[in-house]
């Protein structure tokens, strides 16, 4: 804004809201104004919820998940099959797979992918703990649910190498046509993968 | 989420973030995760900024603006021309006009428009205070910068009626082609207004 038209507390709120992923400078202003208008119903509870989250959030020392307890809810859930571990790059991937609700397994969050150019080697990722979990026994399958990118696949190969000598079945997600997807819009790589992995109708 | 995969503090943060204008349930999850990851740089300062805003925010008793002082920064700014008052529906409109930076006037925020169907009559809006401001003297022009909607125009007419007998010039925003706009995409109403109000080249 060219001139100061609001107090420093409001300006600061807008500045910080603009850094929230999904909000830009323009929507941050709109959000700030709406939050201020709904002070009692929204701004105040949100401030409290954030302050509580700051205090409560923990990184699970077992799997790398984000939660408010350590070990996390997923690791301590007795109804989950501990023999299957789904390896993901990020907590967001864990949440996405949980929304799909297809597996009742446990997880291991790597915290990224190998990327030598960015200085991210095996020690920067949560890989050592994964190998230890598998070596500790009781794990029969490791599903490498990393992204289908070069970095993701490199990381998957590295992990497979590290697991050599350990008794565990290593699998990866199927490649193919997304459910509801139109062939016309798909890239050649996906189409050839879908053709190669075709299944009986 | 089908199963509980994160602690109640995180779930509550996501729920409240989803109510922030501009964020939906999906982007609220992404935002929550990013906020948690940047706990020290973003989540903690944002929680503090929100708590401060809750305490600091005031509605200006003079013009209805939102600020952290009463009277607000705009009303107390000695460099502004107090003889011109721009009447807006909402604080967001005040901010938008300030970003344009075209006028150095003061404002009056109505807090909405007349809408009998929604039970919003003159008493629900900040109109009485506006008439009092004008009746108090020292105001030579009132610019009705309400939205170009039926409700906005109805409100403008009502205000003009209430001002009868008072010595003040009442103006409204020009209708016309938006700067950078393409004629092909404009509605007939705007185009005829722009033609009628054509100016010398």
C-alpha cells in the first residue's frame, strides 16, 4: 500500500498470511479482513489453535511422520499391519495415501529425495532409520510410494541397494492411466507403461 | 480423513484453516503441513500476530474503518483532505481505493448495502453517522463509491435522499471501459455507459 492505512498489527498479519501456501499478497489481504471481521468465531480460535500446534507438534522418532505424540498415531495404532511399510517422500504423501484408504499399513517418511545438486545425500534423509526398522525384523513388505520423478526413482533404487541381504519384499506403485483420466491428455511414458502393464479384462 | 492419522491439535488447525477465505479443505491441509514444517519461521509468528490482532483491532467510531486505533489512521492523518469523503460499502473497498492512490480524501464505511430481503435496512448500516458527519459541516463533496450493483445503487439513492437540504456535492464513480479491458468481453450496459460518457480525445 502506498500510504499507511492500517495499524502495524494488521499490516503484520497480512504480511505473514501472504506467506501461507495457497495465499498470495492479494488473498492475504482479503483473508485478513475476513478474519478480523469474524474475530470471535475465527481469528481468535485460529490464533489459539496455531499456538497449541506450535507446542504440541512432534516428529515421530520411528517413522518421521508429523503428529502431536511420539511415536505417532499411525505407529501406535494396534489395528495396523506392522509387516507392511509404505515409504513416502513427504507427510503430505502419507496423508494422501490415508485419504485413499486402500492399505492398513504403517509408513516411513523420508523427508525428501536424494538430490546431489541440492546437497541432499542419504544422510539428509530418514533412510538409515528405515533400514534399521527393516533389519529389526517383522517387516515383510516395503512399498516404495515415492513420486514417479527422476529423484524419486533414484531414491527408490538407493533404498533397494541398502536393503540387499535383508529378507523383505520390495514393491513400488503401479504406473498407468489415472482413474477418470483421458488418454488424449496423457504423456507417452504413462501410456506405454499402461500398455506394458495391461491386465485381463 | 477416514482414520485418525494426526493428533487433535493438528486436525483442529486444519479445520479452522479451511474456513479462511481463499483456502478450501484441501489447501488447508497443505497449508497446515507447511506451517508445521516452518514452525519457528511461520507458524509461531503467525499465531502471535493473530493473537495481537485480536487484542488490537478496533472499528473506527468516526468512519467505520478497521484499524488498531480509534479514530483510525485515515481519520487522523493530517495530510488528508477532510472536505472530501469517499463512501464505500466495505473496508476491502477502502483498501482497494487506497491502493489506486488517486485521492487523498477521507472515507466512510457503510458496512454493506440496503437489502430488505436480507433484513438489512438503514439502521443496520453506518448511514446515520455519515449524515451526522456531513451535517457537522466542513464536508464539500461526498463520493459514492459503492458497487455498481442494484443494491449499491439503491443505497446510493437512499443516502442522497437523506442528504437533501445539506450543502454538499454528491458524486459517484464514472462508468466505462476498465483500463486494459477489451471491448469484446464487456457487457452492453458498460459499453453504452462508456459511449454516453465519452470524452474528447
